[in-house]
């Protein structure tokens, strides 16, 4: 069913009214913490100064550190951070399937690195640590002329530009995006579909910005037998609100938008995060800093007190300046400086307490490495565990609302473009039998750090076995060391190509056993031969003796 512009505009306006209170909170957060994104309710001209309310940068630095730490912990650009597994554990034990899944994950990671993912996802983390809601749009580039997969393209939707809605399970499934394009860019993108009004504006003022609207939401009615854009599960509609003209209508196989929230209050759509908690302290810190900056000159260059007609000329405040006073009586009665009684130490204590509170809200102490010698592996492990305890609920929400749907979307795009290696025969047979599905397993540095507890447990077990095995050799029978080695390889991220299958290991061990048995047989035969060779002289002597004393009959 074709989209209706009037209905879409009404939905967008309703959702925009619901977001009105959030706009006010976001604008305040942006003014003090991320001023370059402060065009939510206050629309500044390009190049206009954005730091009028700022007198201290503690919150700006703390939130940037938190965003960078999330990026480096959840989706690092320096190492693979995702893996794929089958829901059927029996298939995961098949080496050909494991190798294929690892090949898929590595191709996905390479495609992400070749795209603008790292810059876009970092911007999303910045939004997440400030506005507590981040929105990332994922799509595929146009395929090359030779066909195949064209690569990924990502876009971070800024706060104030989108409105969101959830489904019955609390997942974001609807996004309206209000954005601007110059008339020239709009005509280049949509050609004649922009309509007569936009075309005329573009011809008259090609660089004047025009407002457009994009709606992404589940498609209520569609013909599943058709595979065109108008019948995909998710609808995407572009329209020009001024004339209510629909410019483009298409669709997606999966929801192209992920919208993680830092934390969420029941009944609310948008998130609440550390910046919502820190904003009172941030405002107090900036107000205190402003007051101190204004009051400090009074202490450094205080005002003077003079008797009438006691001073000749203008008071010289420069170092080594000379001031002449006339009149009778002590000098301090003729000319003196006012004591402001300003306590600089007290003001510094107030600033220090506010800065420390802000850093704690953004977990700065836990995220920054201490100065001094390099940390040991144990200290790094403890720091990861501490970070997980602090951010456990947030990381769980990030996995559910961002990483899982995001990786599933990327995999589906590459699958349809045939960007993966040929499916192994074992997996193809399971697919033909039915009930086979891919299960995305997120694995980043923090997730691996959690699983290293198993490695530490193995180390303690190995140490215990080594200590008692001499007196109790049968104790090794309790443990499956093969499985422990495989678990260790998986936890540490070793390539599956470096680990032999159980069948290959069994074959190697059988070959080793056969070779050992053959060696034992050869050794036994050699021993028999050597014994026979050693016994031969004795037999000859016995035969000679028998012939000499027994009438020529040999023994």
C-alpha cells in the first residue's frame, strides 16, 4: 500500500510533541558538555560562537574519554570484535562450519574497516554519553559495475533531527528524520521526482537549504510475493513537507536503524545517562569558575581608598609604580588598598570537589591508566572487571539494542550480495533439513576479559595437577585436557584454522600409535635377531663338541 503524506506528517508532528521536553534537556546538556551539537532548540548560524556559557572543560573532556573508551572496548578499530556461531551447537563442533563462520566474521570486519564505520560509530558513542541516546543508520553502497557487494555506508543521526517510537517489546522500530539539503543537492539526488516547487527554488537559489523528512517504520501491508522496494518489510519514505509531496518510496529487508539507550525509565522512549546526572554539577562548576574569574582581579589588583585631595595624579598600579600622597598624618590614612578578604584556597576546594564529582559520574578514574610503571596483566584484568561491574547494565543494553541487530543487519547485506565464501556441505545439508539459524555472538576486549576468568581457573587446575600428579598419577584422568585446550584457544581469539578438528587429532594420534607399535615390533624383531646372532657361535661350538664325542652326530 502506497504511503500517505498527510498521515506521515501527522505521525511526525505527534512524535515531535512527545519529544519537546527532551529537546529542552538536550539543549542544556549540549550548551555545557558538547557545544558543537547545540542546535536543538537554539539554532545558531554557521560559524557562530558556541561556548558563551563555558568557563570549564572538565565535563567536555570526561565525556569524550568515556565515548572513546566505549569505542575502544566494544568495537575497537585495531582488532576483530565480532564472531558468529550457529544455534545448533552440534554444527559448531564441525570444523568446516567453524572455519566458514570465522571467514564470514573476518570479511565483515574487513568491510567495516573499509567503510566510514569507525568515524560514524564514534560519533554515535559521543551522542550516547551526552544525550544517552544514539542513532546509527546502516545501508549498502551501490554495487560496482561488475556486481557483488559494494560496501557499507553509515550515518549517525544527530540529536534533535530524529524522533523515535518503540514496538510492543520496547525495541525502536520507527524513526522520522527531519533534515535539510540545498536545492541543488536535492535535484542531484532525486532528479525530477523533487517536484515543481523544489525544482523552481533550486533554480532560483541553488544553495538555499530546504527541509525534507524521511520516515522509516515497519510496513503494515505488503505483497510478500513481490521483492521491490515498496513491498519490503521496512518502509522508507522521503517527502517535502511544505507541499506534502512524496519524493521517494522504498524499503529495507531489515530495520536499518539501531538506537541504543544508555539507560531508560519505564514508559519513556529516549535514554537517560551520565550527562543527565552530571548537569547540575557542571552548571555549578561553570558558575563558580565564572565568579572566581571575575573576583580574582579584585584580590590581585584591589581598589584603593584615598582621602580627598590626598593623591596627586592617577593611582599607578604597575609593578614598581610610584604614587605620591600629600597631607598630614600617617600614610595609611592618606592612601591604602581595600582588603577584599577573598579566600582563594576555599574557592579552589569548591572547584576541586565539583570536578571530582563530574569525573566520577563519567568513570574517569576507572578509565584512565594511572601514571607510573606499566600495569601488569593482572592489573589490566582487574580494571576490565571493575569497568564491567560499573557499566554492566549499560553494556548489556548496548549488546541487545546495538551490537546484535547491527551485526545481523551487516551480515544480511553481505549474504544477499554473495560476499561470503561458499557454504560448507555440512551446513548446506542442515539448511536443507530445516531449522538452522545463525546466532550472532558479540566478542570484544571487554567480553574476552570476562571469559579470561576461565583461563585463570585452568591455570590453577594445571598447577594443582602438576603438584600432586607424581603421587597420584590417576588424577589426570578427571580432566578433559583436549577440551580445555580448545576452550583456551577460543577464549584467546585464536584462529579456528590453527586448531585441528577432533577427527584430525584422532587420526594423528592413531598414526602416532601405529608408528609406535611398528617401532616396538621392529625393536622386538631386532632384539630377536641380535639374540640369535649372539647364540650362533655357542650353537656352532656345541655342534662341534657333539660331533667330536658323538660319532659324528651333531647336537
